[in-house]
């Protein structure tokens, strides 16, 4: 093992109880050096990370789900400031959704697919022992009210965020694959159309945005949409909501987007299975492509937004791809 490699393991006890025992055994069997800090609230998480960073810790391994990783990354970026590039982050999945892990868990971003468990395990052990990973982007969300949040997986707007707000009010901790569809049904019973304008600030490496869709007409400048919208997705990961594959074209090297225009309720329900198999991007109301930065102007009823399944707020915002951290495992 490389000298000086000591991981700060942060356990979210709200989502990971008995699951930690399995990971603890795995870490010990593979001779990974670590120290443990348990958290039960966001306040404990931020306070603990602040103390660890001040003590010189730069390797953080979160044990939890997408929410744990989301809040951990945001806290560390805030705490570290310009020194955030010194930080390496990893995740041991133990949450209700684990969507980031589905796309980027050790080895997946490099092509190690579901049947390559042995190869993924070896790669994960080697990375933990060396402290090395890969540089990956995150999404910086800036609401016009001054709110700034970072998403490691995906940012959702309109209907998707309305669902997150609804299920966030529930005290029962059900698996994401159960609670999200239930929240979707509730959200569809309400007004679920928003108005706004979406403008691509830049595509890959400053080139014009690459846009694909079944019903696209030529872009007017960099404008993607000016009118009614049903839902919005922007991300580097492919999955959200406990396994919904809404951005099958997104990768760690190129963020993808999906804009869904309004459609009848019966059609939304009929096509629901397609959000799990990636075919949603080929629906005629869909526009999808790649981006580096996008601006969403909210018209009338404020457009709601969420990041990694965590509520952010409402209104107009900008979403930009940034690289604030050193490495992800």
C-alpha cells in the first residue's frame, strides 16, 4: 500500500445501518486503512468534514447513497474553497437510490459492465490503496436568488423537481424505485407544465451545442426551447430516481441533457417504462444532446429544480460543467 494513504470514512447512519457491516468487512479483508466518522444530520456532516479537512485529511469515502454523496461534496467544496482540488472522493453505496454508483461506481466509467464484478472489485481495491481515481466533472447550479449547489450526478427541473419536492416531505424512507413513481403519480395530479426559455451557452469545448431529437427543427441561434416544458434533465450520469435511465447518452466526459415538451397524461403513463430503458430520449416530444453550460429562464410560474434528488429551489438558473475536485474513485 502506498505510504500515507488513510481514508476518512463518513457513514450516513440515516440510510446505512447493517449495510456498513458488509463494507467494514470488505475494507478489512482488503487491508484498506481508514478511520470512521458517523453522522446523523447535515450539521454533523459539515462539522465533521470541516474538522477532518482542517486536520489535513484529503481522502474521503462516503458510505450512503446519492444524497450522502451530494451533501458531502457540497460541504467539502464550501469548506475547502480554492483548495478543493486537493480532495479525492469515493463512495461505498448504502442508500435508497445509488444512481451515481450505477454509472460511475469503480470501473463502470471505464467500461467495466455489470457482469465484470471481479474486475470492478480489483480496480476499486487498487484505487483505494493508491488514493488514485479519475478527474470527473460536476454540475454547478446557480439560481438567480444567489443559491449555489453542485450536483455530482444530475440536475432535474420542472416535473422531476416537483416530484422530488413532494417525496421530500415524506418521513418514511422507502427505496427510490418505490417512492419516486408514487411521487410522480401525485405530481401528475397537479399542474405539471411550466413556461420558460432554454439557451445553450456552449457545447463541447465551446463548439455549437450538439442536439438530437426526433422532432427537431433548426435551432434559432443557441435557443433550445421557448415555451411550455414538462421536465428537464442535465447530467453526467445516466440514471436518477433509483434506476430511471433518462440520460443514456451522458458520460463522464460529456454531460447530456433531455428536454421533454408537454404531452397528454395518458401518454405520460403509457410511456413510463421508457424512462427505465433509455428509450425516453427518442420520444417525439423529447430533445436531447450534450452541453457545457445552459441558461434556463423561468416565465410565469417559477420552474423548480433539484440536484441529485435533493431539493434546491425555484426560478431562473444557470448550469455549468466544472471540475472543482481532484479525483473520484
